[in-house]
C-alpha cells in the first residue's frame, strides 16, 4: 500500500491544449468537488511528459488554487492560459487508475 504524493509539472501549451481531460461535474467517481484527471490524450504534451496520471487530483494551475473553482472554471482556466507553458500541481492518490476506469464525457477539455 502506497502513500499519496504531490507532483509538479510544466507542460508545453499547444494550440490543442496540454492533452488532459478532466472529470465532468457530478461524475459518480469523483470525490466531493475535486477536479481529477480522467484521461490523458495520446501523443499530447501530458502523454509525452509522462508524469501526470489518470486519477491525479488537480490542486493548482499556474499557481492558482482550484479547490474553490467549478469544473467549468477549471476548464476555462486551462483553455485561457495563453502562455507557452502551463504548470500543474497535482495530488497522486496511492491507487492509480487507467484511462478505462473513467467514463468519458463529450464536454471534456480537448
């Protein structure tokens, strides 16, 4: 049995995004209002970097805490980050998941 850990990453911000999809609002597998990574898009900056995992809880985006933000506000924050890089701080649970563990929703971040 492992322990939770913090992971900080800096990813290239491409026109198509960084390549993560976040949990939809009210998804049955979410914990409270926590924003989780539900999928990592193949060949995206997040996939190529390799440090983010499905099931990671997003804590900060570009040093902005997301604990009081809605799913839509987090998606907007990711999409409007206009610089060449996006930094994320995530909390990795002791148990990690695969992309198949999550229901994919059509309104995910691209």
